[in-house]
C-alpha cells in the first residue's frame, strides 16, 4: 500500500484469468491495477471505478464508494472477486442503524 493511499475497511481479493490472486487494500492499489493491468479496458463499471478511485485519492469521494465501484468493475470483467459485504450494524429492533 502506498503512503498516499486511501485504505478500505475490508480488502478485496481478486482471482485473475490466469489463476493468479491479487489483494487490494485501497484506492491507490485498485487504480494502479485498473490503469496498468486491467484485462478489459472498456465498460461502464470500469470507467466508473477509475473515476471513483481518483476521487477517493483526492478525498472528493468516500473510499468505500471507490471500493464498491472496483468490485462492480471486477464483476463486469468476469474476474472472481472476494469482497466481504459491508453492512451497517443492526439496532436492537433488528433494523439497520443509520449513520450519524
């Protein structure tokens, strides 16, 4: 992870077409991969992931938005993506708690 990276709360593991496994811990790692090693350099989710990762690095968008955009781009490119779903904790009534 680079010093100027914006880390995600939950890293993502991606299995590439050749079977190699890569781990992504933040927006910088994801953007570097998208710009330099991405297997399919087209698609709506690919473009959005680049935009959101850049925005997160500039602190213009939340890191978790960039994370979800990266996951969507992985799905679009048919990469096997292991990304834990981040859910808000439930309150005593079982409903999702609102962020303050």
